[in-house]
C-alpha cells in the first residue's frame, strides 16, 4: 500500500486525529461517550482495523456489525462520521491514499446501514 502513501504511522495519526474530532463532536461524541470510558484500547483496536484494511495485516478479526446495529444509529450519524473521516483522511494523506480509505469507509458504512435496516423492527405508525 506504499503506492498510496499509507503506513502504520499514518494509520495511527489518522485514528488519533479522527477520534479526537469524534470525542468533541456534538452529535457523535455523546454516543461514543456513553460506551467508551477508556479510549486507548478503542484507538488501538481501530488502528488494527485500519491496518487490516489498508495494509492487509489481519490484525483485526472482530465483528463490528452487531455493535453498530445496537447503537440506534440513523443516516445523519453516518453522514457526520463520514464527513469527519473524509476531512481527516485528506488532511493526512495524498489524494489517492485518502480516497482509498474513504472508499473503504463508505462501503462499510453502507453495509452497516443495510444491516441496521434489515434488523431493526419498523415502528408502528
Ligand atoms: C454512525 C457512526 C458510528 C458510530 C456512532 C459508531 C460508534 C461506535 C462505538 C460506540 C463503538 C464501540 C463499541 C464498543 O466498544 O462496545 C464502535 C466500534 C467500532 N466501530 Fe463504529 N461507529 C460508527 C461508524 C463506524 C464506521 C463507518 C466504521 C468503519 C468504517 C466503524 C468501525 C468500527 C469498528 C471496527 C469498531 C470495533 C468493533 C469491535 O470489534 O469491538 N464504525 N463504533
């Protein structure tokens, strides 16, 4: 993945800067704040996650879908998450590296939203 300028140090910078923004975000901060009391293990997990995606290191082997189905997330949450992620990726990586990461994030966000739609029982009118 060196061709698009992504390495472990870059992934650590991305995760720290992105979740730094998430922590103080008015919409997403409180959702994370309710669940995460100690941020460092979450940040380490997310570095493993992005390392597995971008550098194919297989360091992450969790199942993120069930976690996100339980959070009661709606489209504006995903729009904000992706907007902060896009901004951060472009701050830190050359355009093709940033676009690679953003494409992966968009696909995963889409699959989470499909999972949420599938497993959420619609409210009666
Ligand atoms: C709507 C926006 C999102 C919110 C509010 C959100 C929130 C959270 C929270 C609170 C956790 C921690 C759960 C726990 O420790 O029990 C978590 C874990 C995680 N999130 Fe998200 N998330 C969002 C979108 C995404 C997206 C788009 C991705 C991927 C591109 C992602 C990837 C992950 C991963 C890999 C974990 C770790 C799951 C595990 O193995 O424990 N999240 N998320």
